């Protein structure tokens, strides 16, 4: 379901491509806009009662894409050491391993993506 909050989440993908421009102003601007869209999309989803399962997956996926893309650019440019990059993504790597374990062991059904359904008062 594409709504305004999910559209803002999708906007973080092209913002990550601003890291291809070797300019600190563009990069800081991309980070600021990514943070702003992340705050606004969550606010709108709660305010408009439009939180969805799709949005619950899309929002963190776009966050990860932005961070991994920016980190990859910084690694290629030599501004971040490989061990620093590995430390930054280690949590996500172990979550992926846990997901694979749950899938292979058949325990995936015990875990569910959850989203909070806010009721407007």
C-alpha cells in the first residue's frame, strides 16, 4: 500500500545516492533529509492511522539501504576502515543469521513483524 508515509520512506533511497557526490554539504544534507523523512513518515503513519505491515518492513529496509550505501561509498573512498565498517554492520549481520536459523529450523512462525496501530483520539 503506497501512502504518503511510505512514499517518504521510499525517498530515502535516492537521498543515499547523494553520497556519490564527493561534497560534504550534499552528504550532510542527505543525512539531514533522511532523518527528517524518517521522523515525518512515522508521525504521519501514526497521525493518519495508516501504519501497515508493508510500512513496518519498508521503513527499516530504507534505513538500512541508506546506511549501507553511504557506508559503502565511504569504504570505497578509504574514509572508513574495513574493520570499522564491519563493526557498524555486525548487528544486522547477526540478525540475518538469526532469520536464516529461524527459517531453517521452522520456528519462523513464532516471530512476526509487528506494527503498532495507533488510534486517533
